[in-house]
C-alpha cells in the first residue's frame, strides 16, 4: 500500500472513531499523539482537516445525489469513505479525479460490505460528472 493509501486508511480510522465517540477528529489525533508513539502522516492530517472543514457541503452533495439513501441510512464506514473520496475529488487538486474514486472504492472493498464498492463508485462517479457545476 502506498504512503497516501496508508494515510487515507488512518484518516478513515480517525474520522470513524471521532464519529462513533462523538468527539472532534482533532481530539482523536491529539490523543493518539499523546498516548502512543504513532506518527501521524501529514496527508492524514490534511484529509481530516479537509473533510472536517468541508463536511457540510460534502454531506449535502452526498445526501442530494445518493438516490434514496440518507446519510443516516448508510453504514458508518461507507459514509466516512464517501466523505474522504468527495473531499479528494472536489477539493484536493493534487489527486486526479479517477484516483480519488478508485482509492475510495479500494477502501470499501477492504473495509465494508460486498455492495459498498459499487455504491461508492456510482455516487462518486456521479459527483465527478457534476464536479464543474458543484464547484461553480
């Protein structure tokens, strides 16, 4: 797995833990730094900061284009993967669009249900098509 792939995985862990415990993602990172010798990759922090700062818009896009799936109905892991993928797709110019989608699908294949990769691919693919109008 690439360094960025590992960073995405760690960001998913941080965002998932924060959501499950109802705490700030930054508190989770701070706790990990204080209680372990775990080094947090700068790209992990960039993802977490990006998702947190754009979460309202990201969630609105996901809710609007998920066709019958509210955010609350989605498995937590899928919701976090979609937030990371949407942030990379729409707000991180360093990641090519296709890579953002395929990396999110890869996370879903590893960490979620059998149906999740197809769902995530479809939703992020739709956002990719709409990207110019979403960011206008």
